[in-house]
């Protein structure tokens, strides 16, 4: 790096040249000029990184010099050094985008501090330019780059894997060996008659599908191809995550629609990038064993037999029967409602399909009530008569309402859990979902209780208001992140489900008595 000092007083230049160790600060050459014109002449011949200029000089003054340099050499960092503490000078310096403004007499130590900061900024700017250049190269070779990077992530060679991670990080993918990942292989039947998508078009269709899943903002993904010419989707995050059955079913059905061809989707279990090779080998083995290339959604856990995730109505009914018998009624309700929204809301045979589903669900629930010795007719009341239920096949909403009634009836007919176990389940659910803006209704719905009753029960068992407890859980995590990480406060807010930064700040101050910024400053001061 080179620095140029401009001042019409030779004594000032000599003082700076003799008192400041420019090489120690990272500057290879220190040049000087006694006028603006002389400085511009030097800059036309020499590469200058930092310009230190007086303001009041004969001919062109320092502000005029800075304006010219800003126009002709925008990458040069400019520092104003003057003996006149005039506000208009400082104001004009700010307008010109000067890096710093120092008023004489100023200790040489302060000048060195400013020059050191300038040297750091120059290196950061250079790194940013390199990353930008790499980004432009990446955009023009994206598919080839990601295919190569994906294969290298699965390499036995740790150095090859580390280099791939480094390149991906430079390209904007926040990965490291301890990143949580979930791997999917998507085998597209490219030989189907009439299928004409290019690789880039297929990748774009896969991206569009993923964007409809409603994934957390903390979950990223990379799409490439492996050595079997099969598409690979690598989901990753700095913290633990997973894809629900509903999300996987949605992904599968929409992939077939958006790619316009049958698809086999092999799903690996959640792991870390460090252990991804074991998952890759397991998925490849499952893929090779499917010699008929039969379409489907196939879960491939480690050390267990692969399992086909339901994609037909018969498979879903079998799954729902198992959930009902296992008393997983909250999951059952979400599963059925997701199926209705996903598979019937836009169906061309919606009414006939709804009638069929109503019939199968009625049979499933009534068999469950019979097997458990529950009087079916005694379940119905004014809120849902037997006749209303039997006619609830007309719309999706009416069938949802009927299913919710039956699930609630099944819950009320079962032996009640001890009240304390409801509270413990609620606490666990709250702690596992601090990245969501949970309501009392959400928590009560999860454990299958009326919200008003649950609120009283929680207060009775814990002595705490449920809303306050939810906030305390969130802000315990927030305080830990503010104290022990360098995450921007806006990112801390997003980690806790607050997309509105102002709302997060207000709620934090209401609970803790300080804003997040004040809390971080106080903690850092105490640690110092």
C-alpha cells in the first residue's frame, strides 16, 4: 500500500515523515506533495491507496483536491488533516466521503490510529472486490461450480472437502463441518417421452418447489448433480432442524408437478456435514437397488430398512390409522388437513375425491371408536350433529371441522393424563419452538386442551403466566446470543421468530428493562 501526504507546510510533512512508522502500519511507500496539482501529478504516475491532505492551501485547496480524487480515483481512502476546526470544513468532508477528519494539533498516536484503520479498510475493500469478482464468475458458471463442489463435499479426502467448503463459503453458502445437513437424491425420469428440460431448467424447477415449503430462514440449500447424474439437494443450517413428513410429501408431489415427470426422491436422515459421506453411501445404495426406477418418496435412515413415505390415499389411510392408535392426534389432525390443502384444493375431481376421503375417514374413526368401546352416537351434540357430520363432504372446510370434532371427541373419551404431564409437555414444546411466535392457542392446541383451561392449569402448576413463560424462554436464549456471540441484533431477533426488529426490541425491553443493544453493551462492559 502507498500513502500520499499533501500539505503546503514542509515542516508538517517532515514531522509526519520522521515521526510515523508507515511500514509498521502496512504502507510500503510514503510520498509527499506541497500542492494539490503536485499531488494529482503523483497520483497520475503512482498507485496511491490513502491520501492525507491539508485543507487550506494556495491554488486548489484540500476540499477541491478531495473532490477531484473522489471522481478520478474512487477507491482511494481520503483523510483530511487541518489546523482549522471549522464545522463547514468537516461537513464538506463528510459530503465528499472522507474516511476521517483530524484537527491539528493532534498527537501522532491518533494519526497512526487513523492510518491503521485506513489500512484495515483497504484490505477489507480489496477482499470485497475479490469476492464480488468471484461472485460474477460463480454466477456465469453456477451449475458446473455447484456440481463440482457437491462431489468434493462427499470426498474421502479431508483437504478436498475443506477446500470445497471454503469455496462455497466465498460464494455465500454459510457451511462448516459441524453444519447440520439433510440430504435428498432426486432421480428424474429424463427418458420419459416428451421431457425436454435442460439441467438448468430442472434446477430452477426444484428451487421453485423448495421455496414453497416455508422453511426457516436459517435453513439454506445447494442443488447439484452427483456421479450418477442424479440431482442432489443439500439442506443445511447452523442449528438443528429437520423436514416434517408434511413438508417432504409436499416437496415430492410438487416436484413431480413442476418437473413434469415421475420422480424417485431418496431422503437421508439429519446429520452433520462431517458425517455426510455415510449418508451419501446409504442413499446411493438405495438408489442402485431400485432397479425398476419405481417413483416414490423413500426415507433412508442409517442402520434401518428404507421406508416408503405415503404418496397414495391408501398409504395415507394406513398412516393415519397408525397415528390414531398411537394417540398422536395432534399430528394426525395436521396430517389430514395438510393432505386436504395439498391434494384436493386444486384437484379437477375435487368433489368426488372429497366424498371418497370422507367415506374412508368416517370408516377409520368409527372403527376406532368401536374397538375402544366408545358409543358413537353419544359423541355428537349441538355443535356437531350426526346428520351434519354425515354431510360434511361438501367442502374442505366442512370436512376439516368434522375431523377436528372427531379428534376432540376421541381425546375426551380417552383416560385423561395427569394435569402435571400436560404442563411438562407444554414446556418442552415451547423450548423446542423458540424460533416461532407461539401463542397460548398454539401451545394448548398441541397438547389438546382448551386455551382458557390450559392458561389456568399452567398458572396453577407453575405459578407463572403462560405468556410470560413463553417470553422468558425466548429472551433467555436472546441474552445468551447477545452475550456470547457476535450476531447482529437483527439476526438474534430472526432466530427467535421476530421478523419485525422494532417489536423484538420493545418486547425485550418490557421483559428485561433494557434494549438488546443496551444489554449487550452492559454485558460486554462487565466482561471487560
